[in-house]
């Protein structure tokens, strides 16, 4: 295991169980960059290229719209392992 793998294993996964918040072996993750969920990992295991390419709206109470709001993230064209924040939506 190299330094990058060790850093990944210390990260929290969006929507994960609070008792086991880190990534699991054999899964594929994208890092959320910017916005209210900055630094969390998103489990994209099993997503098709088309599904990953459309981005995602993730429920969060931390965004502009509070409870019930969503943070919108889209994959970077040059780096599909990172999803950039595109704004919040109610």
C-alpha cells in the first residue's frame, strides 16, 4: 500500500454508516471538491460512464437551502476521480 492509498483509507464516504465511515476495499470512489461536501468521497462503484458523466445532486443540510437541499457535483472532464461542486438546489 502506498501513501496515496493510506490517505484514501482515512477519508469519509458520503452516506456511509457513522460506525464505518471510511472507504471499503474493492470499491471505487470519486472525491467531492468544493461546496458543502468538500473532501468527502462518493462511492461510484458500478456506475456506467454515462451515469458518472451526468453528475449528481446529493442531499445535505450544509448547503444554501438547509434541510432538504442538495449539493450538485459534476465530474471533471480531465479527471473522473474528482467531482466539482456546481452549486446548490432546493
